[in-house]
C-alpha cells in the first residue's frame, strides 16, 4: 500500500486517538447525594413558647450533625433536623 492510499484512513484514526486522549485526562464527575427537602413545617408536631431560629443554612447543621438540614418548624423557627 502506498502512502497516498493510506492517507484517507489515517485521518479518522488520528481523530479517534486524539479524542480518546482527551477522555482519559478528564476528571470524573462529582457525585452528589440526593437532595432531601425539608418536610412540611407542620409535620414535626411541636409546640414552642417562642419563635427562635437556631440555624440559617444547611451548612451550619452539617457541622453539628452529618446529614441534618436547617428546616422551618411551624411556630418554632428554623432548627437542624434529620430528614
């Protein structure tokens, strides 16, 4: 086979090789845990004498207890709750 007859085959092989190299160097995607929204604020069944927010964000709760979320509790305020 001459070089001229191999040229049409060479281009697709090179493209496949280059794309394969790009795939190897890419980082794997970050796997997030499924998002669990807070349940209905009335579902906790609590009665509080005063309204007080114990947290403002989920990040404050994850420091205290892994997997907890800052949820609104009806009549009580925001609290770190396991959901």
